[in-house]
C-alpha cells in the first residue's frame, strides 16, 4: 500500500457499514473467474500477448478518478488508487512494469484501438456496446450509479425525480451519462464534462444541481467533504468493471485473467480491496 492513505479505508468503511454498497460479496465481484484461467501460469500466457513496448504493460487511464486512479499529493504526488495498485500487482505476476498514460475517458477506447496502450484500467463498466469494440477481462468490481448533490440541498433533491427543470452533470462517455439521459425527469438538462473533478467543481460552484455517476466515486467525494456534498439516491444498475484489451490480443486477456484468478486464490485481491473499501 502506498503512503498517506490510512484515512481512505476508514471513510469508505463507514459507507459499507451503512449498507449502501450493493455487492453480494464485498471482497470480490460476483462473477467467477473463467475456468481456463484458474491454475494457469500467467507469466507463460503473456508470452503470446502483443505488447506496445517490451517488458512493459502500458495502461490507458482517465486520471484523476478517485479512489480508482489519482495523484496522491499528500503522499508526494504519487499515482495511486484501487485500479492502480491492482494493475501493478497483475503486471508483477506477468513480470512486466506497469506504465500509466493519462487519457480522457471519452477517448480511451479509441486510444486503445490505435495501439497507444495495451489495456484500459479506468473503472470501465462492461457493456454490450463496448464489447463490440474491445475484449474485457473477467469482472473485478461491482458498481451502481448514484446521485450526488450539494449538502445544503440534501432535503430538496433527494430523488432524481425532484430535479425537474434542473441541470444534471455527467462525465462524457460514461454509463452515468447514458443512465441520466434515459431517466432524467421532465425539463431537466444533462450536461457532460470531461472529468470527475470538473463535475465536482461545477456542482460546488452551482453550475449544475447534481452529479450522476458511479457509486464509489461519488460516495468517496461525499465522505471526504461531507460539509459540501451528499449522496442521496442509488440506482441499481448491476454494473461491473473490467479491464479492456484490444480484441485481437487474446493472449493478454488470458494472462490478465490468470493473474487476477491467482490474486483471488491467494487473498491478495481481498487485501487490496479491504485497504481501499474496508471489510
């Protein structure tokens, strides 16, 4: 675990104790690893993978997107987060070094397709539409969508239906954007932003009235600044995150699945999860 992170697990543990998390098993995603991945030699499998650079795993990631990937300035501006630590552990099994490239989320899949990176690790929800363009590993995280509002509006905007005629902020190219546009109340406007920090700044300044995006990201921000933000409504979407790889690179998918299965069996996945999200 990286330095200066001790407050994060404690804050998010409060969330889980409150029963807000939708996971059936908080220690791992609901999906089981593929049968072929269990017991496989991850380091041997990666030899059949195509890599952008020798001995490296180049990773496209939309940074910052706490608590999954962000620069911990309190810890010396070091890149950290749940995705970051998980990918570094997977890369170590493959005997590769992980290198992260900051990439806007709405351009992250085209960047992968263009060969700018080997994989995408950016709290990316597995969807049928995205599966037409990329291959996904086995799911590694369960997530829903939630509504984030200003703390002062806690009683005023408890439900999405109460935002009639208001502006709802979303991040471009995300499942939160898709959900908001499909379920917005009459007269509401959906305004997209390039990054999560842009959303939070717009909400704090009054440019928008709410943020609809992934549960762990919104809740993490609310727990860090409860005097500013509050999470109200949860939308049970059954979403799961996966790592994305080019469709014509099955060797890398198999290697990552094998490494992830090894982490589950050894308990290292649970340890990483617990460090960020509590028991």
